[in-house]
C-alpha cells in the first residue's frame, strides 16, 4: 500500500524545516513546496493525505491555494491546515470559509502543530 503524503507549503526555509521536523515519526511522507505555484505543480504527483499551507506567500497565496484545492474534484476532500502570522478572527474565518480544516497562528511549538495535523487527519 502506498504511503500517504503531507504537503507543506511555506515560503520560509526555516519554518518549512521546522514543520518537516515536527512530523518526523508519523507514518506519512512529507513533500515541500516553497510557493503556492510550486504546490500546484506538486499536487497531482502524490497520494496526498493533507496540505499544510501558509497564507502570506509570493505568487499564489495560501487562500488562493485553498480555493483551488477545494474547487478541484481530485483534491476537494483533502484536509487543509492553515498556518499563519495573521491572527485576526476575520483571517481565520476567511480561511475556514474557503474550506480550510483548521487554522494555527504562528509562532507555535511542535506539540500543538502535531496535534492539529493528527486531528486534521482524523487521528489522535
């Protein structure tokens, strides 16, 4: 059986490395994309379990990426966890209205991030 993959979409190399390290030990492969545009190129090539995306990125931002994912029949059921420095309730509501599964405000520690990922995946 093919292992499922988590796609991390984050333009900060340091944050992307932190997120990947946070997922070590989980039974998922991790693939990285530094921009929303790169994420669109990666999407069809993996058996994705979920997407973790930042909002503020060059080219295609996280909200636009969520919109694409949720409108595309092949990806519409994928859980999407938004991670962002945007901490207003309006930003959170906008992401959830577009179809995000959950929203986590940066900065955060490894444990809450892992817990949110597992919850999005339906695991505990």
